């Protein structure tokens, strides 16, 4: 496993501010937002909560989807990867940032719970399929193995 590389993140939390869609100079859609995620831990014999604020960036159709259907306070599930950036500012100070780049975004709340109004006409529609009907076999004698 000397060449094993894996960078996969799954986050679930609430969006801290309305996502704002922007366009790059070449017209590619991007959106940045922060997700608040509560983390429980044991401290001094009691369970405590701490909130982590994770910066997320999405691109193209995922960015447009998030901008259209999510707002401040919406629960969201993100699947993506961690990306680090470095840059040097005008005062020659080096800065570091770590973000999650969202490849997928999912609804967590129902429409009624997140306070949305209207219909999701452009949201992907998923059709449920029934499981196929199987013939029941009464005895093991009829099995070919």
C-alpha cells in the first residue's frame, strides 16, 4: 500500500449564512459557505458539546444547486475532499487555508422542516422502484447446488 491515497470527507451540519453564488472570470459557478457541526466529547466526567465551523466550496452544477435550494440554517450533507491552499500576502506573510471541496450535496431536512416554500421543480427527481418479485422455493431439494 505504498501508493495508497484517499481524500474523502462526509459532513452533516447546518449552513451558517446564505450561500452566495459567484462566477469566475471564465464563467464557472462557485459558491462558498460554512457548515456548523456539533461535536460531543467527554470532559471532567460530563459530556460537552463544541461546534466546529468548516469552510466549504462547491463548483459548477453543485454550486448552483446549493445556491438555489439551501439557505442559512438549512441542514446539509456534503460529500467531497479536503483541499489546502497557501499564499503570500503583500506584506510577505504566508497564509494557509483548509477547505472542503464539495462534490455532492444532499437535503437532510424535509421541505417543511427547513422552512422552504414553493416546489422543487428543478431539483432532481428520484423514482422509487419496487423490489422484484421472487418465486418462493418450498424445499432445499429443488435447489441446484
